């Protein structure tokens, strides 16, 4: 009887909070916890989607580290290069543009924010319509036509099929579409910084805008900076569709634009080696968690 009354007191005090959280918790378990657990379990098996999974221990991870030449020679270096340039570059570009727009009045700020944000919503369409047309390998492609008219080249260049240009084009396209949710969060956070802090800083010797950014603006909006960093990390590591969409093939020509996500799709959806693809996806998850942890250490509030 006492336990029942204690349960009723607990429920009346905290039950509503748990009821509100239960919907999110259910979705989180179904769409996050269960898939991650299933992928982790499959990574220790041989599974071809026809026969039942067969436990093989760490063989998939050993093969990934010692036998997968494509992964070590092309996929991992491409992913590191792409991430190092696009991640910090896109993040810095998003903050810079957000800071510039924050100096404008409300109406033009809203218009320019919409213009900069729209590429992140239409990346797939833009790649198919704009970028593939711009870098088309025939003489009707905009870039080839322009260079031919200036006499800078004698024959059209296969921009999207050449290993010399594909990665560079991927980086340009990704930077162009990097003004996403993180950009909007930064743009919303900058005007909310207490103006009195800038006045106090000027009395303490802060004399230019660059110092204000590093000593006042960024420390005052760490939640928005952290959110933008995490979104940039996730977007960078899941951007494998860019190379495949631009080149029209998976694997990309001579693996020049092959990223970890493409490697997972290659083995999982084309070769049906689901266990090995799951092992690669676990490695990708650990990389994302590592960099998210680094971002958390940099921007998380000490409170």
C-alpha cells in the first residue's frame, strides 16, 4: 500500500515530464538506437542479404584495415581531404556571412539570408541542373564554352570524369551549399549578444571588429557555435552523394571522388556485402562522434 502511494506521489510530481519526453524517446530508440545497434551487430557477421548472418568476429574490421586497398589508397585520403577543407571552411564561411548579414537592417538581412540558405535546400536539383550543365564535358557546357571562346583551351575538358578536377568541383559545390541550419542558428545568435558587452570591451582596450568577434561575439554564442559545428561535421561526412551525382557513377572515375559514404553504398547496395558495409559504417560513426566530441570541448558551456 505504501509503495502504491509512493508511486502515485512520484507520478503526480514527475509523470507529466516523462509523458512529454516519451514520444521523443520512442522515436529516438526506434530510429537511432535500434539501427546503430543492428549495424554494430551486423559488422561482426558475414551477411549477403540472402543467407542468414554468420558471425565472423573482427574479420570485417581486419579486412578493412589490412586488405581493402581502395579504402586505404583512395577512400580514406579523399574523405580526410574533403572533410578538412569543407568542414572548417564551410563553418568559417557560414559564420562570416552570418556576421556580415547581422550588421544589416532586418528586411535586407532576411532577404539575403533566404538567398544564401536556399542552396542547402536545393542541392540535389542544383547539381543536376546547374552544376552538371556548368561542368558538362562537351563544348556546350558553360565552362568549356567560355574557355573555348577565349582560346584558353583547344578541346572540351571532361571536368566531371577527370580525377584531376572532380574532387575540387565537389569541394566547391559543398562550400556553395554549406549555408544550412547552422548558418541560420549563427545568424539568429549574433544579434542577441548583449550590446553592453561591446561597450565594456571598448573600455578595456578592444579597439576593432576582429577583436570584438573573438573576445565577445563567439564566447557569447557558444550554443549556436556548437550547434553549427555539429551540423557541419554531420553534413561533411554524409556528403557522399555529391561525387556520385556529379560524375554519374559509383564508384566515381578512378575513385577520385570516392568518400566513405560511397564506399558503404558500393559494398552494401551494389555488392550486397552487408556485414562489411556495416563495419565501414561503424567506423564512419566513430569518426563523426570523435569530431563532435572535439567540437563539444571547444564550444560547450563550462556550466
